[in-house]
């Protein structure tokens, strides 16, 4: 697949610049585009249950968002260090940025020291193939540092800061994501109740997201380097997924993170309980084995996640749905509208 | 007190990448390799991170060299990590087994199998004390059966079985042992395996950095006995 296959035109006015609550909407009142092989329909997220069937299994991500953006000082001056992934033993992957709106690269070298509050960090090495990300090491407790000094990671299109609560889904249980697993954001207790009443089952995985989803940089999409993310598929979820598939019902992932976790736990025959790191890149050539549908946001042109969407529902159907979304003025990004994709 | 790691084959390629990752985390390092000039250059480079970098050039299959390394560990009174990375291909190009010179094969096994075991035997008291981890660097040739790779592959298959058996034998002592297939990489050894061929499509050994970052942070007894692929899409702890 070529990089150009992931390109489309989208006016920048279609980026959500604030949470729906700031636009006087409840979380579940954002718009929902439903894409199936027979066409598209337009509704609100509160109506999600209308499009699912008894026996379907909805799998959500239980990861909670960290205040992962830290102000740091180094020889280069003051800038931001967005923590992406906790590897453990004081090693983190992080993205140094000049500011929310100015990415980098910064003139950094292995061994450089950065300071935030009382915490010292040292640069180890850039991530192979993704030079904007650096491994850093610290003896300090960065979780405590984040509580004291961190804020949710934000990019230029979100004009004002919002509290961490705006970046948590109702499923958030296990802190660890650099950025909100945002597909779950429109879910409310009433949406969950309506799913239960419809006979839809629910299960959870944990996948801690890294910093912003990747833009494909290589001409050949499959050659793109992927960074690894921690994930956990519990036994109970693996069993429910397998039972759902055996009974001929559908597995609906809430978010690309859930697709990545479930497909990473697939052994060629069934989903197995799993705990580790995954850098699995799901594209049409690889295909999907576990999920039949996906609740997700709208992804940027050239986003690696588009290749996953193509893998689930086919390039033509997804490109058609994105034309419809642009035409109908759906909103992009973590505070934007929602998209239910059913492969039929 | 800094953690201490001993790495063999540490002057270049994969060994140097792992050593650099540890140096940047303030490990004290004991490095060995055959080439003294490369080893000195590596020590100079990694010393800039601030930790201690001690070197001893020599052949790891030489018992005296192993004893000298053990003495360096004893002087520091601590060993958290042993990386058995040094290995030899045998001949370049590699001969088919039917005509493989047995004397060369003995040397391959001495370096790739007996030396790692010798070091584990000698360093065990320190590894036990630190509840340390032994990483043995393996290869897909250990399971591939690729024509021409029989000598080197057999040595790595033997090393894999040593790793698994040691993991089981040492579990009660708290010492963990894993085997890691780093995958194809653009290194001098890989070039020797494909003499005259263009190997520029293979990634540099730095490609394995995220894997080491992940592996070294795991509870070592949970991963002991496992065999990992550093370039795999998923690094899983058996649950």
C-alpha cells in the first residue's frame, strides 16, 4: 500500500478545538457516523445501541490518561517533554517538543540532562526509526512528578487547556496512557445501559497509548516503524471474545487500541490472555482476525490508523465514509465526533 | 551503588548497542571483546555517560580470560546482568555440514556454547546475590535448519537448551536466564555470513533498543526460561 492511499482533503475547520461539553453538548451527544457495506447513516452517539445486536461484544480500553506533558529545562532552554510510554525501571519513551504547537526536533544528544521540579532525567537514545522520540532515564518517581507538574498532552488545534477529567473515559481504571483512548470518550452510563438492555455484552482490555498516533512517513506504508505500547488482555476477556466469535456474533472494538490489543493476542486460532508490549501494525496486507467492527474517531490524513480501518472494512468503504464525513461536517480529533464501522 | 553488567562481544554491533543503553542508565560495565582497539574506543565513548567502564580484551573461550573477568566482577562485588553476546560464525562463507571442518566446529562450540556456560558457572555467586539476569544471544539459525548454517545454528540451538535448562535449574536461587534472537541486523558478523552481498536492507542493531528497554524492566523470574525475538511485533510475558 502506498502512502498516497492514506491521503484525503479535510478542511482544518473540521478539527474539534474543545470538548463537546464546552460546546454545550453531553459526551454522548456528539455525532455518530455509521458505516456499513450498505451505506452510511447519520445519528448521535446516544443511539449507538440501535446499530448493535444481542450477543455482540463491545470491548473497551480501561487505560486512564496521565498528565503526561511536563515542562522541562535543559541546555536548549525551556520546552515540553511529553511522556509516551513507561518501560519500567526508570526508563520512559518521551517526545521533546518546543511547545504544544511547535513539535521539534530539538538539538538533543545522548547523555543530555533535563530537569523538571526536583526530577533529573537523562537522554539515552532516540527510538529507532522515529527520531523525534527519545528514551530517557530517571531515578525520580515520574508519576509523582506528573501529579505535581504535569498536564494532559495537548496539540495546537486545542486552543485552551482543559483539566485531566476532560481526558478520561468512563472506563478509565488503570493509569498509563499518554493520550486519552478517545474512542471511549462519548460513552456515558446511559449508553452503557442501553447496550445492556439490547443484550450487548461488554469486556475490557488495557492498552496504554503512546503520544499522538503516527503519520506514515515512508512511501511504502508497511515499512513504517511503529513504537511499542504496553497491553493486557485478561483471561475473562479472551474467553468472552472467543465465545462471541464461536456463537457467530460480532466483536466490536472501541478504539484502534482495542483492535491492536486483541489482534496482538491472536494465536492464529483464538484470542489468548496476554500481557506485554505490542508494536503490531495492522494494515490490509496483514488483515484482522478478531474484530468485526470498530467505534473510533476520525483520523488525520496519512495517519497509520487509516491503514487499520482499511484492513477492517476495505479501502473503498472507508474512503467513501470519509468523503461523507467531510461533506457533512463531522469533527476530527479526540474531542470530535464518532464513527461506527461495521464490516458486515 | 550502581548496577553492574558484564557483556561479551561488546566492542561493536549488537553488544555495543546494549552496552550503550546500560551506560546511559548509569550501570557500571565490564566489557570484553577480542579487538582491543575497538574495545578501547567503545569504552571511551560509553564512559562519557558517567558510569565506570572497565575493559579486558581477549577470547571468551579462554579459561584464563574467563577467570580474569570473574576477578573484575569480584572486585566490584556485584553482578546484576550477564550478556553472553560474543559468538563466531566459523568460516565465511559457511561450509555445508557434509564438509564442515570438525576442528572449526569445535572452536565454534567453544566460543558460542562453552564460554557462556563457563561464565555462568564462574559468576553464579554474584548473580545469586543480586538476583541477576543472564541473557544469551541466540539466532533464528538455531531453529531454521538453513543450508550452510548448520555449524553456527547447532551451536545456537545448544545455547538455547543451556538457557532453558539453566533457567529451570536456577529458578530457586533467583537467577533468571533468557535467550534472545535479535533478528537479522546490519553487523560485521551478518556481512561475514553473506560475503560480497549487499546487506544494507537489514536494520542497524539499534533497532533492538526498545526490546532491551522492555526486557530489562521485567520481573526477571517471570520471563526466565523464555526465548524472545527482539524484532517481533509483540513481546509477551507468558500469563
